[in-house]
């Protein structure tokens, strides 16, 4: 199994990153405020306006370390990666299947089955653990809808039908998302998805964590020789990593939504950790973002038994492992793509 390496998060907007031997230095006002071995990391993620020296960029390219640039609002601006890994034959299979409606539909069904299955068990856990703090009858109704929806997904005859079923089930799931916020309800609420920019604190957290998760899905696909820009369910669009978005669907609930709810319900963040801009955008303050990133990294090193492999692995390896299973399916080593089913 692949070793889970760290991600270097650079949270200070005015930071500049440079190479010193095989170390990465963090400079502010031309003064070194930190230096760490580059070999400890598999990726670097910067927020704000951080710059990177050509020398460090070359070392990262040589060592297969990606550099991602994310805006303060949580939007991915771009990524620097080295040459593709794996072999071109795998990517040729990916492209052919992406252009085949029947093949794309079967793979997409499994992505969405994983998504809905995982959302249902998030709902079931709330019924089990918080029945006196929520409308349990409404949660049971949504859980039943999600359960029945899996059969609808399996029976979808084309991609439009699949997208329609997925959209309806997502509406059911998010109709009770606000109730999943147990604490700090006056300051944290969910009245619908908004982004670019996020207009409330919950959406600010969702935007950030979805970007982090999408970045890790893209990295996992690249590491397994797949092209993150050519998807099966998400249509091609210039600059959009469609396959990363496909893979991300089954992981949104268990890796991102639960994480955001944990931050709020365990009072790891508070209202004063956010700032409102003149445009109405709600952004995390730098110190709060640092705490969020530290907790995200802590979550990645906790272990879980993978439901398909039956092996103990770190949570942070789930995107890589799912990308690996997808590559094995495309090569013909598996009869179908096995989505990540959490319970």
C-alpha cells in the first residue's frame, strides 16, 4: 500500500516559497520563517497570493510533488504537476470509454450509488445519535428516499435520467442539512448552496473542504496514470477536472460534509473566525483557516477498514485507493468499479 505523505499548507498570503538544497523555505519579507525537508511532502497547497521560486518549482516537478494555488475563498486557481505517470494505453482506454455512452453511464452509476449510500448512512447516524435534537421522522423519510433512490440509479437508462435522479436525491439530503447543525445554530445555518463567493459561514467551509477534497482526488488520479480532466459523468469543460469531480461525488458526504459539521458541532470554529467582505462574501480568517487545515490533516491519518479491500488504511489514502480501483477496472482487472461505501 502507498505511504501517506504530508501536505504542506501555506496559509500566509504574503509568503514566498523557495528551495534550499532539498528543503523548502518559507520567506516573508525576504526573511526565512520556516524550513522543512521537501521529501516529507507529496503536495504543496498555498492560499492567497503566495509565490514559488522557479528552483523550487523544478524540484517539485522532478519529485512528483504537486503545487496547488487556492484563493482565500477556497477556489482552486491552478495546479503545477510533473509529467504524467503510468502508461498512455490506460489513458487511451479512459478516453474511449468516456466517449462511449453506455460505458460512461455504468461507471457514473457506481459513483452516484456510492454518494447516495454514504449520504444515507450520515442521515442514519444522526437518527441514532441525535434523535431528540432533530426531526427524526423527517430524517427517516429522507433516509428511505435515499435507500429507494439507489435502485432508481441502477435502473437509469441514460445519463440525463441519472442526473435527474441524483439531483432529486441531493435535494432531499440537503433539505435536512441545516438540522445536522446541532450547536451554534444562530451563527451557522444552511439555507442552500452558494459559492464564488460563499455568502454564509457554512458555505464558506463547504467551499474550502470541497476544494481540498477535489485537489486530493485529482492528485490520486494523476498518481494512478489517469487524466483528471476527462470524466464520465461531468462533461468536458476547459479547465475543469471532470474525472476528479466524478470521483469526488462518492466522497463528498463522508470526507467533506461530515468534516464541516464536526468543526461546527464540536465548536472548533466560531462566528468571529469569519470576516464579511463588502461584496457580501464570507471568508475564514487566516488563523481559523490554519486550524481547519490542521484538523483536515489530522483526519487524514486516522484509519478505517476499506470496505472493498478489507484492509486498514488511512482516511487520507481513500482518494488514491479509489483512483487505483478505477484504473484497475479500466485495465480489465475488475469486473466493475467498486465505489467507497461507508457505514
